[in-house]
């Protein structure tokens, strides 16, 4: 009788362990094998330090962009996820006694990573992610106006419109999402940190005839004197669907 009770107790323990181990997997499998996300991105890029004369640092700050992405589950607790996102248009204006420089640029990102899915039965799941990110800068513009002082103020001497076709950069990214919702539909707030440094690009200037003159491949310090933001941090808010 005692042996029988011990066997029953052991069976109950094994059953409890089985529930703890396998129940989260069942819950994870319940949400489907493919998912997509779409929503808003709120990136921040710190402006690198700049000097007192042109060329200045690349524009930075806080902007509003978009994101679309999706993933495929490799197991109930892991998926491969891809995402496209961008920043809003970043601008900056620098001025002195004899010049005004107005710059603008926008970045695009393609990321691929591995995402974990922490099991939960509450409808709220943590989802850490890490991987690589490809930074694809949009064309940057730098408009510089030179002035000279006059008795009545100052007079425009020259205006130069410059462009830069910035090179792409492959870096790394990490972050986490919080999935809040049911099996097929959820709200997904999240954060990402990405190393998005760009080191060089091809510089152009618009000539007197209106044509673009290729100034060749240049180091970033000659395009934006203060350099390029090395990090992009962003908050996100998207709607997720599982199939």
C-alpha cells in the first residue's frame, strides 16, 4: 500500500512537471506559424559634436517613421524575423555672420534577427530579439549660402547646393517587444537599439549649368564635419497579426 502511494505520488509529480514543461509550448503553438507587424517608429539619433564652420555634423534628433515586418516560427519559442523601417526627415540649420547652412537626410533600415517568445498564459508575452541591420541612408542635402557685410546688412555672395549619396552600413541590433493580445491580433510596443554608423559616401555639387558635379568618394568627415550618428535608438508601436 505504501509502495502504491509512492507510485501515485511520483506519477503526480511527473504529471505536474509535464504540465509546466509542455503547457507553455501548447500555448505558443496556438498562435500560428507566421506573423506580421505594421505600425509607427519613433527613432532618435544623437547629433555628433561639430565645429564652428561648415561642414557641420549630420542632422539628428527625434523623428517619426514607419515599420513593416514579419516572421516565421522555427519552434514554439523562437522565430526568424525581418523588418523594414525608416526615420523621418532630419534637418539642421547652422548660421554665422557670413554663412547659413541647411542640411537634411533620412535613413532606411532592413533588419534580420532571431526573436524569442517567452511563454505566457496571460495574453502578455515578452519577445527579446537580436540580429543584424542594414542601414541605407537616403540622399543627404547640404545647402550653403555665403554672405558679405554691407552698410545695410549683408549681401548674398554665393549659394551652393550639395548632395551626398551615402554608403550603406551593416551593423547589429537588439531589443525587445511586448505582445499584448489574443491568438490572432495584438498590440506590440517595443524598443530597438542599432549600430548604424556610416563612414563614407559619394559627394555631388550642383554647378552653374544646373548639372550635378561628382566630387568622388569621400570620408564622412568631409561631408559632415562632425561625423555621422553611430547609434539609432527607437521606440515602436505596431499592430501584430498571427496566422
